[in-house]
C-alpha cells in the first residue's frame, strides 16, 4: 500500500521520496492504489489531452482542418525540436495568427540540436520554443472558432478556459475544480488522484465518457499514438513509451505528476494518476515503470532507461542510481 523512490549515492540511500497513486476503471471504481488515492494534486501538463477537447467542443478541428499531428502537439510538452517549431508555426498560420498571440512565454529548448543552433547564432528563443506552445495554439484555435477574442485566452474567465473547466468537471466526475496558475500562465487544475485517473480511463475507453466527448477523446488518443514524437521529444518518456508499447497513451506533468491511459489490461481499460509528493520528476520516472510492470503492461526484463536510472556527477561519472519500490493495494 505504499510507493517510495530512493536515490542512492554509492551504496547508501541519500534521498527518499513518497508517492501516491490511483488505478481506476472508466466507471470510476478504484482498482488499486498506493499511498493516498484521494490526494489532491495539480495535474500540470498531464491535463493537456483534456484541455485539447476544446478543439472538438468548438469544432475547431473540422473548421480549420487540423491534422492528427497538430492535435498531438496540442497535447504536448514538446522539446522544441525543429519539427516541433515548424508544426506549431504552421498551426498558428492555419488559424490566422502569429506567435505574438502566444501567452505561454519562452524558454530555451530541451532539444539538443535546437539549443545548439540558438547558441551558435546567439538568438533568443521565441514563444514557439515553449514546451506548451502547442497547447496554447489549440486554445487559440478554439477561441478563433468561437469568435472570442484571442487576447487573454489564458485567463480563467475566458470562454475557452470555461470550456476546459467544464470538461474537467464532466470527465473527472467532480463539481468543484480548484486551480492555480501553471508555468505557462493557464489554469493548473487540482483533482484527487482517483478522479484524475478516471479521466485517463476515459481517454483509454472513450465510449465510457459522456457522448459529446467520445469522438474527441478517441481522436486525441489516436493522434497521440500516431505522433508520439510530437508529445514530448526523441528521448522523452511519453514519446518512447507510446512508440514502444501498444494500446497505451501517457502524459507527464511537472513536479512529479504522471497520467496513464491503458486500453487493454487484464482488468479492462484503466487510468492511472500518480504524484511524487516531493515534486521530483527524477523520482517519478522509475515509479512509472514500476506501475506499468505491476499492471502487466511491461515485463521486468524489458529494456527501459527509466527502470533504474543512473545518478551522474558534473563529470558524468556514475555515482549512484534511482530505485522505485511499489506495494499496490488491490480493491
């Protein structure tokens, strides 16, 4: 009934991280858990597949002729690769806007080639390089389709954000959705883990959702599966896992959050939401692998770089490793 992740330096544990998680089926039944399955937690970027539903609720997808690749980048925490930048730039052109309308801010890309190019040319990154620029392009597309002003689309009272709040309430099965402001300036929803896991279960099984969301959830799942390279980056966990495992979609969030949509397991479709309570994403990644092992999605001998990641010092010497321990309580 517990989930812990340890970081070793030498042969001695240096840090201990406690986590909580919920495994839920599409009707909301708690199948398994560790720690507190009702822990309220900010979804951060794990909410992106559900924020993308505004594209379908407004019919921005049909109106602008959005492609599965563009839907996938709407769900992305991308690495700022040249393909990501070109895709988001083309997305904005398609809806008649420029990067100046993006309210996500700018940061240096995680993609090594793009970072090298910016450094060599002494350029500053634009808002296109923000890992959230695809999500923000989707919000702008929904605003344009609604006839709402594209300025201020990130604010909680904007019509696009009101659609997002209603989507979260409906799919999570809650009446109240507390929120903070995310790193990219849009609302960051807070849900009990079990309710967040139900949303991911509905992403895995769209026919379990309310009828108005079914087509959008199915298209989102298919787009993420068809273009996993858009969802994070070449070495990103979401991209590698979706590119390796069948019947599966995932979306990581900042500060130790992760969501999984499992379409085929021995218990049927399942959703998982987990939170490393210290906020460590380094600790989160080996725990995700442990969860997938416990649910029979990956075998213990499948080579994955996050199973026991190495700790390296500034000279890149191996000085320790991460290890996750999981004891699920089945209900």
